[in-house]
C-alpha cells in the first residue's frame, strides 16, 4: 500500500532504505534540509555526522580521558523509533541496500569511523569508556503520544509504579517513554500503520548531546581514626552551620584518590561507622571507595598498580594526622559489593572508659561479666530517633571484661554483634536497652556513662586476601 503523499526521505535513506522498489513512493529532501527525513530525521546525513563528531572532539579536548578505546551508545528520539516501524509496515516494497538492517545499527556504523577520526579512540565492543549520544526532536511527541494512546489505551494507565519510574509528566499523565514504546511496537500492524500520518517531515534538525562515562573504579582498604572530633562523613551539628570542607574521614581518604584519577564523583562505603567522638584503632575499619567517571586510569594497569596504590596510601597518610589507611587494593564491582553483605553477622571489639556517679568495687564489676554471651534488646536510641526506624533490635554481647581504675572509673572491653549501640548498652538509654551494663552493676540510684570509647577491631578479612595476593605477585 502506498501513501497519498510521497514519503520525505533524505538522500541517504532513499538509497539505503527505499531503493528502486520505493522510488515511486518517496520524495528526496534537499541536501540543505536533510532533517526533513521522515525516517532518520537527518541523523544519518554526512553533514550532521560531521557536526556531531566535531563537537565530540572539542569536548574530549577540554576534558580528556587516557583511554585507547570506547563503546558507542545511541539514544534516538522516540518519534523516530516509532516511524521506523510504521514505514516498515507501510512500505514493504522498500528494497534499499540496507533495508533489512535495523536503523540503530546503521546509525552506529555511520558514526563509528568519524568518531574514531575525531577522538583518536578505537571503537570496540569491550571498553571501560562509553560515549552516549542522545538525539532529541519533539516535533511529533504530542501527536505520536495521542495516536498510541488511542491504539493502546491500557499502556497509558496511571499507577504508583509508573509514577515512581518517572513515566508520568508534571500533570500526572503517562508519557511516551522508550520502555512504553517498546511494549507497543511489536503490535503495530499494517492496518494501524496505514492510519499514521508518516508523510509529515520534521521542521528542524535534531538537537544532540553526548556524555563520556567510564566504568567505576573500586579501591578498598582499612582506615584508622585518631581524632575524637572527626566525623566519618561530612557533618555539621547545626543545620545552619556550614560544613567544613575536608573535615571528615571520607573526604581525607577520597580526596587524594579523586585528584590522582580525575574522578568526577566519589562514594565512600565503610563497614559501619563510629561516632564523631569515637576513635577507630587496631587494623582499622574496612572501606571501599567508588570513583566515578575517572579520566586517568592507566596508572592502575597491572604493571603500575602496586606503585600507584602505594603512592595513594602515602599521600592520604601524609595529608592528616587524624586518619591513616592500611594497604589499598583494587577490586571488581562484584567483590566491592561484598562489603555491604551480612553486616549484622560481623563482630566488633570495643574498649570503653566509663564513669559511675556511685562508688563501684571490683566484686560488682566481676559479677557483671558472669553471663556470656549476653543477649540484649535495644529500642531505637533517643539520639538517633530522627533518622532511624522505631524498632526493638536484638543484639549479642559475646564477651565482656571489666577492670577498675578507681572507685568511680573503670574500663570495659567487649566484643559485640555489629549494629550494637555501645553507649546505650553502657548507660541504658532511660531503660530502652535491657539489660544494660548499668543494670548489671546495680546502679539504679546512680548513673553510668562512657567517658571515652575506642573501636579496636572490626572482624572482617578486608581487602579480600585473593586480591592482595594478586597485587603482591605484580610487585
């Protein structure tokens, strides 16, 4: 079936798609108006490809990557994707040299050589650097949405899940997203295609944007914190008080990494966290840093990795007397994710320097350690109720040792289940932790509290031994 009006195509699509079989059904757009193509919207025209390639070259020149290859990904306008299917159904006689090749594949092939020449990077299917080009043209978005809404009304029903996925516009109306369109394309038949006004040409060229994005880099280690006034992450006691740049464990650790590798963003993940006034001693707390979109990763190649990680460790440790990191290791994403698994199965060792308003003798302290392990229930502490769910949390105190200092001061060394609120276990948190150490030593008429608290050990093999062995072999 042919349309009443000829189908507007650019010279490229006329040759590649229509061919001899479609020459009577089309009109070829002028070269200077190649965007008036109902199939490619001008995206395949050589002049437009040159324009995109030059823009990519300029972007790379201002923000270079030390990569040698790249993967190309294209985001095409939804209206163009719809028209590809409509034209396939409406014009079965099209027999161009690439008529059977999906439009997206033709697009990629058309751009690869030009982008390689412009960027100096080799296109491949396996690379840690991806170039995503997004083409936009909303000339037909409103009419296309209405056409499909009439044909497939059930695909445009509103719902909580679709709202959460951002598939509705500001008025609460379902939008024509790529996922929604894919659900409908296979059901577009010849009858439905014959009612679509495909002869209309775009009125302007596509806008385009691009983004270079590199696979994240994951660097793991353990940190010690020697300050009692340093938070793990950026924090301020008052909402109106500005944060002090660089005044956190995460910033002191990630700063040198981001600077060396040229990452645009970092994410610091640790196995739990200590309060701002608590020191982290011993071998340190396990952590992994996610470095996003790094521009410089050649220094992490196998032949230079050990030297680079050693230099990073030295730079971090020299930058602050409050924080020190142990040996660093490069991880894969799968291994890095293991740090967040089974958090409550881990054990942690603490030493607390405590004070009692009432005199306490050694016999009382020894009596408090008779039941081991000790099972306790902790309601959400008062001090964290604003940011934690109100729950009863069962926790285990595996070992408990006490040592008197004087009649009002004593030391407590305890190994606990991860997630135990240590301060609340000691003073009881107004009865919200039962039993507490205050209960065990019989201080109902007095008060017991922690003066100083240290974390001495987080029971976890980290970085993984296999990773460290691989790096050692490269030395």
